[in-house]
C-alpha cells in the first residue's frame, strides 16, 4: 500500500494529475486494500474453519474452565483461520492448549500460508498458554492452520500478536575468559558493536589441500561474483591430532589473514578417534581410514566418550594428547597476537530424538548432554588454565530442539551461540522443493536468542544458502555473521557457492549492501579497540551505473546502562560510592558490588579490575575536581591529579 501511494504521489509531483485527482487515486488504492486485522487478535478455536465438532470434554476426561462454547480437539484434517496485515512483518502465535495423550510430549504442527512449523507440546492436563513461536506474515491475507500430524491436542483459543523487536543491546561484549588478551577483548568489543546492526560475511575453506590445491579459491570466486571478499575466514584444526597428524598450514594461513589482511578467523575442530580403540596405544600412528569423528553407533568405534572424564582412563590420555596438539597451534596464534572465534565440539546434539537411534552426529556428543557439557568444560579449563591460552572467543553450537538448553555448558564458558543452517535438501520451510533457500530461519534465531535471554550474540557458524538481505531485516534475525561451507573441488564445481545453493543475485545484493560487512570494511584498529570506543563501519555499495557509494556509520558498544561512579546504584555519585568501593576491596565477602555496580565503579582504565584507584577517582567527583563526564580516565590522568 505504501509503495502504491508513493507512486501516486510521484505522479502528482510530476504534474500528471490535479490535487483532486490525487485523492481519487489514493481512494482507489484504499478501496482495493482488504481491511486489516486488529492485533492482538484472539479467536475461539471452535470458530475456526472446518471445525466439525465442539468439544467440552475428551471422552471421560473433563477439561473445565474453557472459554466460549467449548474447544476444538485435533483428531484429523486441518482447521484454520485468516488474518490480514498491512505489510510484511513478524507475529507471535500462541494458544491456550491441553495435551493429555502423552506425558513425554507430542509434536504439534501449525502452518502459515502452507509453510509448516512444528513444536513439541508438553503434557498439560489443564489449559496452558503455549507459544508456537514467531512467524512471518505477508502483506494481505494470511492463512494460519492447525494440522493433525503427530498427535492429539485440545485448543481453546488462539492469539496472534505483533512480535516485539529484539533488544540486541542485551548481548555482552565481554569475554567469558576474564584474562583474555587485549586483541581478543578488542575483537569481542567490535563484534558487540555491530551486532544487531550489521552481519559480517564469512567463508569456510577446505582443510588439507584446498580447492584443487588453491586455498584462496572461495575468496577469489566471491570477489569475482560480488566484488567483495568475506571478512571472516573459516578453518579446521582437524589435521593436528595424535593419529595421523600432519600440517596443512592452517595456522600460518590464520596468522596471515589477520596480520596481513586485517581479517577475522574462526575455526572448528573435527578431532578423530581410532575406531579400534581397544587395541590402540596412545601415541600409535593410525591410518585416517581407521579413524572417525562419527558417533560410536555409526562408526563402530570402541572409544567411550564418557571415559574421557575419568582421569586415569586411556580415553582421557588420548584426549589430553589431542588438546596438547591443539594448544600448540593456538599458542602460535597467541604469540602473534591473533585472536580466534573457536567452535570446538560442534553440532554435539545432532539428531537426538529425531531418528530411531537418537544419537548425535559426532563422538563428542554420543553419550548425552551431561557428558558433553563436562567435556566442554574440560577443554575450556585445560586450554585457558593449563596452557594459558587467552586468545579464544568461545563459540557454542546449538540446536533448537525442545531440550537443546540441556546441552548448553553455561554462560561462564561461552561467548557466542551459533547455529548451523542446512535447509536446501531437507526441512526447507519455504514451500519449495529445490534450489537456494533464502529464509532467515528466524525461528532458529529466536530459540538461540532466548537460550541465553539475549545475553550472548547469535551467529550462523555454518550454512548452505546465505539468507536474503530483506529476509534477515524483516524477520528480525540479525545473525552476527554467516559462513558457507567449503567446496571440495573434486569436479571443479562450486558446491555450496554454486547456484544450486546460492541465489547469486541475492548473494551479490547482500555483499554490496551497507548491512553486510566485508573484509575491506573492517576497521583498521580492529585489534586495538577499547570497549567504549566508537567503531567506524565503512561500507561501499555498487550502483546500477557501475559507480560506487561509500558510507561511513558509527557503531558504539552499548554502555547506556553504565552510570560511572555510582557504585551503590543510588542514582547519585558521592562519598558513599567511594566508601563502598573501598569496603568491597577490603572485605569482598561482606561488602559485595552487584554486576551493575562493578560496571559503574570501574572509572579508571586498569584492565577491568576494581581497585583503590577507582575509589580515589570517585572521591574527586565528591570534591568537584572531576565530573562524571570525565570518566573513564586513564591511570596516568589520575596520577597527575594526585600530585
């Protein structure tokens, strides 16, 4: 509608019609527009289309306290209702439901304009509000359906409401490793500064020999296609292992990407184990064909992942050796001041609960969530404490199953949560059967966002199709970065960059947009930023006439909640704040600053620690030597005042 009115106005401005004519044109368009639904919109389930029976009980089971005349019990077929919206946007669908068939829960499917969304509905013996998630509705009329696919469910009312925009400022810009190197903290601060405002382009390279012996093939292909090179280079440290370890130069390419091209590095770790582990001695060389990173159910490996947690076990000895070899490579990066977004032990949950064997894809997840979480913590503590590696931004791979939260290691061990998007062959959700899938998969993003209550940035660590720019913006799925998987190059084809997976027009649009950050648009001081500095994002956009437009925007890490000096959070800065800071230093068990209080009290730039210098600086506010606007200050500036 807006576009139509805009066209009508442009005609008027050109003198094509009179003012009276303009009114008639707008009226004509208005008459064509269907009346829009007022939200939030609630419908009694018995009033939906194709409801053949109104239920008041489920056989002998009473379900009192329903609204209206009764409820709808899904036993077959499809029931639906329509809503009309003015323009494309995101909406929440919830329902008051009961599910008394299975205490294990039942999968229930809704469809929006024919696109299906499924969620497991727990056992509810009373009417309970259930959130079916956030969906995209198109301008005009939309059909919302309840399908009977997996189980029976009673529905009392259904509510559609406008989805609230996500608050991306909730995500932390601080590393979970408090001893992270300055470069690592700087990279984390930069990621936070652009999160929710931009997406960063990435590309995975193949391990071993590269695409037909060319490690730059993917970058060259993308530059030829879009005129741009991705900002993030994806690597794999799988070749550094105790079995057949060989050096394919991944570490050196990582260093060169950061030091010579000012790029960002991310890496996974497809670490293998011997299939015949019972007859393996740690240190033996094993042919790669006799190794696997698959779960034991598929590979037949006798390696028991649970035994890694047993200190004197052979599995633990093997994993210790694997971590040692990994640490050697990460140390080389740290020695060169190169931070890394590290995604180890990825896709751990795999296909749990979705296939008969109920297993993960990989061995590190094949003994369940509790073992996996302890394995993650072991890796974290070994690398950060034993090997003193502090150049890591820790990225956890999640799914969006009903129990995926049980696999999360915890906020103190994770910096970024990520999802691996592969929906061209299966689970498309776009109504098509082949070709690129341009959906922004907002339902996956929403799950990961809620997993940490928005406290961690959300990335697309692997993917086939890069989502369309418009989809990411409209669906409010602002993935921190995307990173298509590599092409093996066996047949010289393009695999995940080819037209079977990528819409080249949309991919070029994304790369050339102001929204997408490419290699040339990363700030020169990427690895020397402070958390409170402005970050300049310069984007170059190609125009149809082959000219270019360069735009520079400013993104600032969100410190709006910091009130410098207000340690006691009273709303004022005075001597009480100074006293509280000194008391918290002298007796932290008795006098504790809240997390917000710590942020407010950290007024002197000394690496994030609260010290007597902070108390002294706050005292200068009381004496009016300083004002809040002067914070934060450097220790050198404080020394000058003290003299």
